[in-house]
């Protein structure tokens, strides 16, 4: 994709972990932006240039923590693409590793969509899906699966931009032929059936999540959402979903076909990222409809997601582990590695 007008120049570098300097030798630490299981995220300002960055602080008190943090830096060195957030530096001290990332100021795509000044139509949704898939296709070309694609991890480059980036590669893995990868992590609503069933994942595991994101983008409804996490996981395992007449009556048949070719229970039947980009829905030159789509259901979706982030998902997966003969390992220690992509239907 050529450099789009109005987007900050794409910058990347091959990062070598710096253990000679401290992050605060090079950057000024500003306010905290958030936190996760790994540690904290702070806004940083580069002393030499004044540029704003984001610092992802990993606890590395144990050898396992240090290895995981260093592996994420190595993985980010393979992901130099304008649609993927970039790692620009890394600093290792005895107790923590700090990844210095691009600072992306535009916020989550779905949060932007519900803004009164933001257009939401099927053609604009096509533009978003193209960009997401361009980033994902590059990831897959590097044999890397994201494994945590969800609306929170699709962000706008700036507050005045419609350009997107994929973020958060904390669960991403490089696939190696002959080494199956099984995982039991992620966000239930966006998990593929093979993740829930603790079967080997592949590149089309990400494509299932793309189908869920697209479904929500166009309708504001979540295709597998149940009354609780166990019901959601059950719906995914059974691949139970449909296009509700009320929410999809004004959505084109091509869009519905695109989603249908992604939400296939059999991973071999799903479109690859390359095939998805070539789908007629994303290739159309003349918009099928410019009708403004409702934002109310997306607002309700966002409200639900906010109170949902309480750790219930992990509890549900632990319960599922106890109930299923296939899931006899603890949630946190379930990572082997997989072959490259299943065959086609």
C-alpha cells in the first residue's frame, strides 16, 4: 500500500535490546496509559527529538518472563508494515524490559465510529477491512498468527485519520511446519472453534476473528455472544450464528457472503487473508450502498465490552478445562507449535 495522504511517515527499525542504557536515559516518562498481565504502558517523550512514544514495561524477574518479553521483541522485528504498530527500541534492566512502541493517538476504531463526526457506511467499512487484512496478510506471510484479533486491537493512526493499525502482539506466535500450536487464551467472543476445542491453530484462526469483527462492524451485534461466557463458547464450538433480518436487512449480499466464508467451523474452508482481499466485496469500485449505518448497537456493544473486562473470560475457560476431556491442561501453559496452514475445502 502506498503512503496515504495525511498519514505520518512510516518508520521502522530492527531493534536490538539495549542493556547498556536505561530507558530513562533516552526518554522522559509521562502518564500511565494502561496496564495488562505483563506490566504497565506509559507515554514517553524522546529527549533528543521530542517525539511521543508508548513504553510497554514488562516484568522480567524470572527467566520465563524475560524470555517471553525478548521473544515479543524478536517477533516485532518481523512485522515491519504500515498497518502494524511498530517497536522502535527496547531496554533491558535486571527486573524489567521496556519496549518502546509507536504512540497511536487515534483510539480504537469502534470508539471512533460512534463519534458524531465519523461516517459509518458499508463502503467505509470496506476500507477498514481492507486495511486490517493488508496488515494481517503481511503477518501471515511472515508465518505469524496474531491470535487476539478483536475491536480493541484495531486502532486509528490519529484523531483526524481513517487509517488503521493492528496492535498488541502479546499472544502472537510464529508457526513452524511440523510443530503444532495449541493455545487456550484470547477473548471468548472472538475465539475460533479450534481454540475453544484446544486443537491446532493456523493462519485461518485469525480469519475467523476477522469474520466476527466484520459482523459486528456492519451490524453492532456479536454473532456468538451468549448470556454468559460458557454459552458464548458453546455457540462457537457449534458454529451457531445467523444474519438477523433486523440488523442485516440493508447490508449487501456480497458483505454477507464475505462473512459467511470466514465463519466456517472447518478452518480449511475459511478464506485466507490473501483470498479475503480478493473477495468481490472488497474489490468493488462502485459502492453498493452509501446508506448510513446505525451506531446505536455499536454503542451498546462497546458499553457491554467495558464492563465485561473483569476476568470472567479466564474463569469460563478454567471451567471449560475442567469439563472437557480435550482440555486437560491449565490455561496458562498450553503452547506448542503448528504447521503452516490447513488445506482448502
